[in-house]
């Protein structure tokens, strides 16, 4: 996107709705400019009438007017900034909400490929720079431009020759700031990337803290962290140095300008073309103009940083999902729950190997179907295709003879519950984690789901019972306890289709027996697709598919496969007979 396109987009999507507030801020900026200019203007009659003419009539009037001007200036500046702070926070909220919405709605593939640390960096650092562009830059543009125009008017009123000399310095300051702004934009991009890398590393440290301890890699990770921090330090140093470079440039230009003004003014006073009172009024206006000139000169730096942030943030908001409803999508009607895979082919990306090749499956409704195979055979992929976490390359998947690609995604997933080996819980209460499946569920329904999943056994032993906070991803619970909550959540949803991905993989034998009873209750009368490394958990399945290298190599029930599939018999001999 070009700079013009970015600015147009930001106005249309994020600032247009707050246009009235911005206009109000501009109004106070006008008052600020007028009061600042009046202070400089009043120095002329102050010197002329009070110090030269010694007029007693104005001894209280002029100082009072100066005080009033400063009061208006201070009040106007405060109100202008408060209004723009309000606008900037609204804009920040809108942008971050759009980013969250994009993340929540994003395809699973996009989330899989997304760098979590970089996203956090985008959400915080990049948005900050973008908001600074929208708020601070807008305010400074109006405030400083109007103030500068007012002060220049005072300067020209006092002496046009001196004013031309002062104006000649403005392009020099602007050129210097433009060069510095381009460098800031380049370095800021690198800094944002490094912020994201550091954020990702910190996430990894939190997730793998026990691993670091057991392998005694504290010193190693300290060195790695030091490297990341040093790299970030260097980026921050470069940016700050570039900012600092603006100071000597502006100070030098200001010194040259003041020296020239004094030199020329002295000549004009000697010639009688300029009065001393006019000179001091002009000098005051010029000195007051120093701040807005400096601010406007460095405005390009903030603009470049904001544009850099926008180039990071807007593509996230604009990400287009591949998995979406078709033009004529209808709500799916699941009455029996038969699932059919018809010549399904799938790979995660064009550059990767084919995961599934010409897969045909017939999963009977209201019965249990198991998928068996070595790790990487494609079992989890098959399961992830049913709720359309990914789109297939070729073929079709049907539920009760309805293509899932001609149905709305919402209605499809409403009919499916998923229990995974990687149990996902929120840093919230046990009650809210169970109720996540149905936010309108009653207390009795929540407790009933917990009872049928055997979760109430440990919940009732906790000090705060259902109000117990479980920590990030259930860190305060055992693997079996987390799994029971996951099953309770699935029970509460009451979906006709149940997907179980290694649902008992992390459980001990005693806990597994209880979970199996819970699963029996959960899956009764429902279409169930289950993956399990432990064959003992799926021996009674109505149908079993043996998957190898993305192909169905055998199908049948347990007894049929023992006699017809050497691969299945090998699994059985290793796990069951050996035991």
C-alpha cells in the first residue's frame, strides 16, 4: 500500500466517525494559536506604552491581557489534547478489536503459520505507532500549523524584512527532518520485528520452563535472552540517536536565525526603520514560533513510524479466509450423522507432501468408528477435516448426504464436539470452563455434565469447588482432571457428532477406566470418530479403519481385522497380547 492509500484507509475506517471531535480539537487549536500570537503582539504596546511612554493607564491592562492570553492558551492546549487522547484511545480500541476479530475468524492454517510473538508485537507496539500517527500527528499538525501562522502574522506585522529572513530557515529544518524521518522508518521496521522475536521467545520460556529446569539449561537460556535483548537494545539505540540528531540541527539553525535577526535588526534600528518595541515583539513571536517549527519539522518522523506500523497492522486485519461459507450455503440438518469421505485428497500447502490421497470412508451414524495407524499416518488430519478446520484439495465430505462445503460453517460446527489429547482450558473458573460449551447453561446442567464426566469427584474436594481458578491452561490440574473437564464441556454441548483425538492418552489406568465410562455416556447414540494409540479403548468400535501414509489399507470390526489385516494384527500383538 502507498502512503496515500494507507492514510485514506485510516481516515475512512478509523477517524471519520470521530470527525466532530477532531473538529472540536481544531477549534481549541485555533484559540491556542490566537492566544499565543496575542502574547507576542502585546509585547509591542507593553514596551512602547509602559517602558517608553510610561503610561499609567495601561499598567494593569496590558499585564492582565497577557495573563488572560496565557490562561486561554493553557486551557485550549489542555482541552485539545484531552479530546485527541479520547479519539486516540477509541481508535486504538477499534484497531485492536479488528485485529482480534481477524485472529478469531482466521483459518486454522493461518493461525498455525502465524508467529505468536510477532502478533503480540503487532497488537501492542505497531498499534501504538499507528495510533500516534492518527492522534498526536493530527493534533500537532493543526495546533502547530495554526500557531505558526498566527505568529508569522505578528512577525510580518512588525517587520516584513525580518520575517522573510526567519521564514528562509523553515525549509532547511524540514529537509533535515525528512531525511531523519526516512531513516527512522527503516530502523523502526527492524525494531518491530525484534520486539516480536523477543515476545515469542518469552512465550517459549513460559511454556518450557520445566524443560529448561530438567535439562539444566538456565545459563544457556540466559545467554540466548541476552542476545535477543542486546539486538533490541541496538535497535532502540539507533532510533534514539536519530531522534537526538534532530536537536543539534534545530539548535544550530535557531542560533543562526537569531544571530541574523539581531544583526539585521540592529542595522534597521540604526537606520530608523525599526523601533525597539517592534523588535522585541518580533523576537518574542519568533522565539514562540521555535516550538511549532521544531514540532512540524520532526512530524515526519512520527508519520514514518506510524506508516510503518500501519503496514504491519492493516494486512493482519485484511487477511482473507479461504474457509468460508459458499454463496448459497444452507444450515446443515444432522438427523442420523452418517459421514462419508469421497475420494478426498489433502495437503497443508502446495509445497508440502500429500497427506491424504483418494481417501474413501463410510462412518455410520450413531455408532463408533475408530482410526488406527502409526503416528503421521493422517488420522488427525481426517478428523480435522470434518469440522472444516482445513479445506480439502479434491473430493467431498458429506454428512447425511449433505456436502459440508454447501453448508454454513456455523451450523456444521454447532453439531460437532471435539475432545483432544491437547486439552485446552482457560485461565478461569472450573464453572466457566465447562460452561464455555453453552454460555446459557444452568447451574444444574453444568454440574450434571461434571457428574457424568466424573469431574465432580475432584471438583467437590477443592476449597472453592466450581469457583476454583485453574490457572493458565489448567496448570493447577492433573492431566486426567483436565481431560474430565474437556469431556464435561463436550457433554454440555450435546452435539450429535463427537470427535475424540487421543482422549485418554495422558491418563493412568484407573483414571482411564472412569474416563471410558464418561466417554461411553458422551458417545451413546451419537456418531463418534475416535483416534487412540491404545487399542484396548477401541476394541468394541462398530468400525475400524487402518490408515497408513494417507491411505485406507484396511477396514472392518476388531475380529475381522485380526484375520484380514497384518498391520492391525501387528498393533494388537504388540499392545494386547504382549500385555
